[in-house]
């Protein structure tokens, strides 16, 4: 009964947010919210590796690209060739879209496994360089595949994604990752982060644990890529470069390494900040957005080096207060 209650609340919240944002906001603001949702998925999934497992990956945009191109190829190149009458209906198209998203996520997860097995035996800066290299290899590989557009990009992608889909997956993936972190595998992730030598001494394979977290994160990044592709309706390999990976890492570090709600808040803050500063370019004639963006990160890191939330979640701050007849007191 508790699970049914949570499922009902979850569904009602998704429908309420989707209806409110779709009917009371313009296309521009809807696009900003969609990008916020996609960046939230990317940030919380990368936090699973960088924050909870204590590794340092710089190639997350590459796994997003795999999911984006695989799901877009299925809906753009394969769906029009199918002749099943059910797939011509709205329900059939949406079910096929869900299949394409999952296929993109699985492809990204398999890519993450292939990348993680050799690279996650390394640590620190070496791991960062290797994952950055693999991310660029994925992008260059896509750049040279002509059937999916090559350097021109993939056009004609059906715009199947909307705020309902995006916020539905945001809530689902955040809950999913929270359940993973709270489970035994999640405790193993944090054990590797806190003391890899002690974890290995307890008989656990630290490489296997790190690869598992890497595959989870890659799978979720692939889902985000599929949502991105079917919302923008166009893909170009240049989108998934090092700068995008760095932005995702900045969201994780700013929110707090090991805080899911911190990643959510940082993704919304940094995504909204770039768009909020856009009118400044019209006033000054110079694009100062990245300068202010970088200064904001520097100030926040100097004043709060552990991130906005550290390793805590937002609900932990409310637990510091106890309810009494006089009100809320410490």
C-alpha cells in the first residue's frame, strides 16, 4: 500500500508539473526548464561516480552522446520503416519512444562498461585523463559515421520528448539513484570512496564496485541524451565536447560531492544562470556570460569549498529541528 501511495503521488506530481509548465509558460521558458531537467539527470548520475564512489570522470558527455544517437537513430531511421498499424497510433509511438530511450541507455551503459573495465583500475588524475580521452574518442567516432549525419549532424528527429517525459524521468531517476545509494551496493560505493584499501582488505573487489557505479551513471546519461535528442530534434557531435562534460562536473562539485539534492540545485542554478545573463549581452554588446559564470564558481568554491550541501541532503537539515508545543526548536 505504501508503494502504491508513493506511485500515485509521483504520477500526480509529474502530471501537475507538466501541465503547469506546458500551459502557462512560453516555448523559451519551457526549453530552459527542459534543459534544467536533462542537466539534473546528468549531474545526479555523475555524482554517483564522482561523489559517492570517489572517482573522477571527465567523459560524461560522451555517454550522453551514445544514448542520444542510438535512440535518435531508432526513431528517425527505423521507426518510419515499420508497418505495424499499432505503431502509427499515438500510444504506439510513445511506447516505441520509451523503447528507444531504454535502448539508448543500455547502449551507453555497455559503452561505460567497455570504458570502465580498463580505466577504473587507475586513480585520481590518471583516471580523469583516461575518461576525458574516451569521451573524445566517442565523439570523434560519431563524427565519422555518415548514416547518422557525421559532421553535419542528425536531422529530422521526431520531437517526441516534452516536459512530461523529462520531469517524469527526473523524478524516477532521482528516486532510483537514492534507492541505489541507500542499498548495500551504495554502501560499497561509499566504502570505496572513504578507504579503498580497507574495502579491498574486506574481500571486496574495488574495481568491480567502481565499474558497477560507472555503468549505472552511463546508463542514466544515455537516457538524458535520448530525452535531449528528441526535445531539440537535432544532434551535432560538437554539442558533446569537453566543455559540456566540464559543466556537468561543475554542477556536481558546486552542489556537493555526495549530495543528490545538491546536484539538483546546482544544475538548476548553473543552467538558469547562463540564460539569465543573456540580456546582459544585448546591453553591453559583449558576451560576458562565461566570465560571470566562472567568477560565480570561483566565489562559491572559495566560500564553500565542500559545495552548497556538502555530503548532506536537504531533508537532513530539517531533521536538526524537533517539534515542540512552542514550535520548532533545535
